[in-house]
DNA sequence: GTAGGGTTAG
């Protein structure tokens, strides 16, 4: 009698612990439940210990290390516990550990089941360890588990993640009764390896399709930049869920089709669908790239009202939008008002935002705040902080962080970090130092590295080094139009018109076309795009008319003389003037001045770097017209006020 | 008591 009461009371406690555990969202609360299990002796109960382990290893973030300790503490882990720890490691940033645990499991002669193989295969894929994956495949065969539906499906995706589409398809073709999930896996496998035709064939062959199959097609076409085909599938699919909509919004935004991304978002609301994290970050990303500030503000209002601001990722995307739309102050407000659990992305976004606006000191302060708050910076954080240093001319600080990254945090620099260092020295005019740095890099410099240095040669007018660097670039990417333009600019600034002509000729001979410059401006929440010397529509006419009026006022009141150094052609002076006067950023600016009401800040986004003459014109306009102009170019922000620019003529 | 396929911000 006494014994049975005890059994009942243990099972009640067990139930209680399990239900408590289910509610735990943080490591702290899980630890409290763990303490209860220890006190009640339930810590040796397989079911409770297993669930505790599962919760730490899979459900809660940053609790994997605790899971590892729990696992090692248990004297005789069973197959469930092994599977759980393998799964936890497989999905972590140390997937190699899942293979270690698997080997240990085999050594201890624990029974392997389909779960063990499915999880450890995922670990091998995430570790990028194809050979290990193949070994595990053989091992699964020995256990007769390779044809198990779940294991085989995992094998299909593992092989495709490793780029082996033929192996993936082979595993699939050998499956006796593939279900819709297996079919979807093989569709994804074909797309992942760039085999669009293969996916289409598979899709036609499928005996049944559910919603996910259609979504796979959408995502696949978008990845292959077959946007029209994606649209066709989207129209054709019988049912659309939030993933379908988010795929379209994020996909079109990623491919620079902002208008369409906005359009899909509006339509999503129109059909009564509730946006999710992905569609929201997608539409915000479109705003960020397009520089659509007013639309961004409207979205923030919507996010507040509809209760989306508890999502960290949405806040991060909103911050990025404000930074890229030129309002770093509003980004900072979002950052300060964010929920407690800011992520590494939140900190890095804010640091990068301050950096692109030239607020180097503030970015450095924030980096220290981040360290103090216990968040460990990663490689991308260091790219942002190095970028902050180079754009604010903080050379010593930049060098300090470059060393700190390696010495304190053990992060090995990658090509982007080296690029920042070249920019740091190059922008500051330490061109020889930058060149020596490139020559001493432990990894071979890419075209981007040399291009950074060529840009610096152009800023500082160093013809000799510029020529040397261009030679390196010609070996790596001989037909890049930007490089030719940069070299031509270097010659033009030095007045070497003959050399300019040679560059121009070589461009014509090699059929290299200059990337057309475009600029965008937002007026009444509509984005208007202008192209240099573009078609003569009504909008462009209006911009030209206003521009002529502005230039003549600048000549009289501002003493404006056009700077034609950056004109590629050795043409007559008058023609050169005409050529710079057609630059897209000037047209966008003139249009903004014609349309926007007085006192508004003019925000322009340009795809290339601002030219010297446009930069000078904007400085003058900001003084003569008492206007604030904000330009985002390919490299940074320029904030023009009272005749000067925040970049201190340094870009 | 655990899985496999589709969308995400720096």
C-alpha cells in the first residue's frame, strides 16, 4: 500500500516537472526545474532527464553547453539521449561535435536507429563534410537504414547541400515509396545545384503536390533569378500561405525589384493575410535598399500598431532601413527602444549604420557597450568597426581593432577584413603602406582588394601607383568597366588627356560599357529613378528645366565653375560641361527641388560613387538655397549642409 | 518521449 502511494507521488512530480519544463523559455528557468529534479531524485529518471536534455539541446537558445554537461553527467545515456545531443550539435555552430558524439555512441555499442542517422547526417552536412556523409551513408546501409524514409530524405538534402546533385537524385530514385516530402527534397536538390530543368521535370512527375511543393518552385525560381517564372507559379498555385507571400516579397527585394516587393506586400495586406517575420523583414529590406524613408516611417507606424515590434529581426531590419535612408538618429531610437534581448545582429547593424554616416567615434563607443553587455563580437562586427574607422579616418584605432580581433577574440581575418584595412590606409592617403599591406597579405588579394586601392589612388591622384594597381586588376578582371573609369579619372585629374583617350579606346576595343549611373528620389512616397542622359519623358524634362535654372543661379550667386575631371571622354570643354550636367544625381536633386516642399530634407540614392562636380554642386546648393541634402552613394553617406559635406570631401 | 521538404535582418 505504502509502495503504491510512493509510485503515484513520483509520477505526479514527474508530470509536474515535465509540464514546468514545457513552459520554460530561458536557460535560467530550465536550471530551476533541473534543481527541482535533483531535489526530488528525478534527475536519474530517464524520461525526465531525456526531456531536460532535449529542451536544452534543441528548444532553448544558448543552452547547448548546459545540455552537454547534463549529458556527460548521466552515467549511462540511452539511444534517445545520444540522438538528442547529436541533434543539438548538428544544428549548432559546432556541428563537428555531432560526429564526435556519434563515434562515441558507436564505441559504447549503443543501438543506432533511424534518428541517429538522420541527425548525424545533418551534422556532417552542416560541417561541410561530404566524405563523412558518404561514410555515414555506407554505415546506414550496413544497418539496413539507408532506405528508411526519413534517413533517405535526409540523404537527399545532405548530398544536395554538398553540391552532389547526382548522388541526391540516385538516393531518391532508389526510394521504393517516396512521399511528398521526399519529392520536395529532390526538387530542392535540383534547384540548389542550379538544375532548373531537373526541378521542372520532377515537379511534372510528382504524383501529389502540396503547398510546400509550390513554395519550393517559387523559392527555386527566385534563387535562379527567374523572376517571371516565379510570378507565373505564384499566380498558378491553388493555395498561397504566408511562406508563399514572404518568398515573393523577400525574393524580389533581394533582386533589387523594390516596386514589386512593395506591391506584393500591399497585396498581402489587401487579401487579409497577416504578415510574418520574413515578409516584414523583406519589405523593410526593399525600403532600405531603395532609400524609401517615408514608406519606412509608415511601415514603422504599422509595426507598432499591429504589434510586431517584439520581434528582434523586425527591429533589426527597421534600424537598417533608417540607417540606409539616411536617418541614423531614428535608427538609434529604434535600437534604444528595442526589447531587452538585442542580438549580435542588432548591435552590428547599429555599428555599421553609424559607420556609413562617418560617426566613427560613436560606433567605437557602441562597440565597447556591446562588449560590456557580454555580447561577443563576431567577424561581421569587426568588419563594421573597421569600416567605421576607415570612413572616419581613425587609422590607429583601426589597426588596434584588427589586432584585437585576432589576439583577443581568435577570429581569423577574411578577405573583407583585409579590404577594410586597405581602405583604411588608402583613404587616409597612406598609399604605399596600403600597397605593402596588400603584398604581405597571407591570402591572395582579390580584384575587390586591388579596386579599393585603385579607388584610393583616384582620390589622392596617384598616377604611378594607380597604373601599377590597374595592371594587377587587368590580370584578374580585365573587362571591369569601373576599373577603367577609375584609371581614366586618375589621368583626367592629372590633366593627362592623351592617356584618358587611350583608356577610352581600349574600352571601345574590348567592347566594355560604362555601368550606367542611376539615382532615385522619393517624392510623396513614390520612388522616381533617373538615369544619366536618360529618355526624355515628362518627369526628366521637368528635372532638366529646374536644373538649368539652378545652375545659372549657382554661376551667379555661388561662383560655380563645372569640374569636368571625372568625364571619361576627351571632348570639348562645353561638351564635358554638358555631360556632367546630365548626371543622374543632379537630375534627381533638381526634381526633388521642384517637387518637394520647402524645408524638406532631400534624400537621394545613387548606385555609383558621386562624381566630383555633383559633390561640389550639392555643397553649393546647400549654401545658396539653404537646403539639407542627403546622398547615399555606393560607398557611404554624404550629408550636405551650409556649403560643406559630412564626408569632409573624402570618399 | 526525438525526425525529413519551402521564406528572414548585420
